[in-house]
């Protein structure tokens, strides 16, 4: 597949700069030189993350009567990962540069270089080692770090982070940081079923941290070793899988579009057989066109009855569902809409980033959907030293702040304040000026159009309810 030419080759550099400057995302452990591929989310970044998670929970849990939430522990009994297959099968192919000792994921490196040289995309995940090794030689792949071509043979490493529980470090105290949130759902299947008396089909949802000790290719926050997942395991009868699969694909697409992403930058891609995880017989990725190429936003897998069946075998606990009408028992099948938090956040920032010329000057604006914007309304007194205007502006900030996320800002000229809030995506700004004292009206400015209108202070809440909610 030919890759479309990127029309904004430097958008990532600009976005990384803006994200740090305005308090969205900071490099992790920065004052100590950082830690590779770790990122901290600043005052605006954490608001944007929470907006994504809260919107997801509201859409898929609160507004449905067939989804129930849990919050399972990160550390789990090691037998969980034995039953799930992660101890044996959760690994990636790795090669090392013999000269600089840098380590790379072999399949990801091949895919990237192939695209650079051939202008076409391939996905070599799951290919035989010999085939990947041959491509490394055929493409004459050089080490991205030292530019030499002396590689070790491919070998595999497990992606789970290992640690120890308690004060003694031996085989009996090994535990793992969970590589996915799904297993916390599966081991609680019986608990949820018994406590809610729910009937098939139904789902269990969870938002939480996951950890994968994989080799990351950079690209800002796209692939990190610590990340958040928003996952649903939807339990159903085998004969209902195809129908529900289609409906969930549509629902997943509708949700991400509701966050303000452009449809032209999204596509569904089905996994080749060689790519499939050990638990899946069918998987689709909802991909986004990042500046560095198409990449996965979400995964959607048909896990069959693999997980419940294995947990039943390894634990000795009955994981079957009893049909309330027929009385027969069976292990439900599962489809898994698996969402991340960091990747949609990055895609939202990329889609929203805009540069334009206004009266001969460059304006940078994040055209965020109002529901995603970290700050909904900025409140300004026109003159900082005017105590009367500041008092009115503070009162407006206090009143609107009970319903919306607002920011009081009196620093700098009014023009600078507008530009500052344009850059962080604030949809509306309220300015209190001399006329405010006379007629109880304020100026409301729209971020996207920059148009202004006078609104009575008493009407502000209704105005923003109409335009923000």
C-alpha cells in the first residue's frame, strides 16, 4: 500500500514543544537526564487524559445497561499469567547491534526501513525468523544508532516486567506487572456474574495501567512501556459473535469520531494470521494516520473462549455460565474492544493542531472538541489593575466554575492572553471591560472564528450550556 505524503513533516517537533511549553506533557525524570520513553502529564495533559477516560466510561458503561465496571489489582498471582499464556508466548523478536550494543525489535525495524526504501507498508510481526533475517540482509539495514550493519541473530524476550513480592527475592516470590488489564476482568468473571445476576450478552469494563517491557521506537508518546488501557471484555454466545462484532466496530468508530478526530485519518485494518495474538482468531486495529505513518489506536479481538477455559482448567474453578431458560452450562465466548488512552490523546492533539496567519502574524491554535478541551472558558479582566473589573471577573469565574472548567487569567495584554488560550485549545474567552460596569455585559470570544459578541452576565451559564455541553 502506497503511503500518502505527509503534508506536515515537522508537526511532531512543534507538538512536542507546545506540549511541554503549555503543560500538556513533560519528559519523565527530566531533572535527572530523563528515562527513555517515559512521560509525565502536566496540568493540561492530565485534564485531557481525564476527559478521554471520563467520556469513555460515560459512553460505554453509564449509558448502557449491559456493561459493568471493575478496578482490579495491578499485581496478580503468577498462575494467572501461566494460564493466560503470557509466560510462554508474550514475547518479541529482538536483535542487537554488535558495535554499539543498541537493541531493536527486529520486526518493527524491518517494517520501518521497508517503508522508507520501498514506499510501501508491510507488517512483519509473526513472520518466521529466517524471513525477517533475510529482509535485514536484503535491505542492508544499518543500525539507526551507529550506522553499522553487524547484527546478532534474532532471539526472543518476554515483554512482562518481573519483580518480587516481599523481602525475599527467589522463584517463589516472583510477580509481574500486568501487561494487560484484561486478565483482571477474566478472573473476576464469576464475581461479577454472581453479584449482579446479569445475563448474556454483557460486558465488564476497566480502566487501568498496564506495563510492557518492549523496545520502543520513540515517536513521542505513541509507544511507551507504561500506559493506560480502557478495556471491555464482552461475553456472549458463540453464535452471536459475528453480529456483535459488526455492531461493536461501528460503536468504536462512532466514539472516536465524537472526540473530534477527522474521519479521513482513520481506517480499520485486519490482522494477518501471522500477526494474531495467541488468544485471538480474529483481530482488527482501528488505525490513525500519524505524521510518522499509520499506527494502531485501538485493537478489537475475538478471543473465543480461550481465557475463561484456561482459567477454569488452571484454577479448578467453574467459569461456566448457566443459561437461565435452558439450564445448560457453557463457557461464554468473548470479543474485546481494547482502547488506549495515550494514543487517542496524541491523535487528538495532532488533529487539532493548526497554524494560520491573522493580520500578518502566525496564530497557533488547538481546535479541540469542546468536550476534550482541558479548559472550557477563560475569564479575563481587561485591565489587571482595575479592582472593580477584577472583582466582577473573579465572580464570573467562581459561578461558572461550578459547572465548567474555567481559568482566571489577568497576566499580559489581552492579545497575549487570547493567543495563550488559543494554543491550549480553550473554546471561549470572557473579557470584562469598562462597559461591563455600565450594562452588566461581557465580551465572549470564540476560539475558532475569533468572533466576539456581548452577552449579559446573567445569561452566561445558559450560553455555555448551549455551546459546550
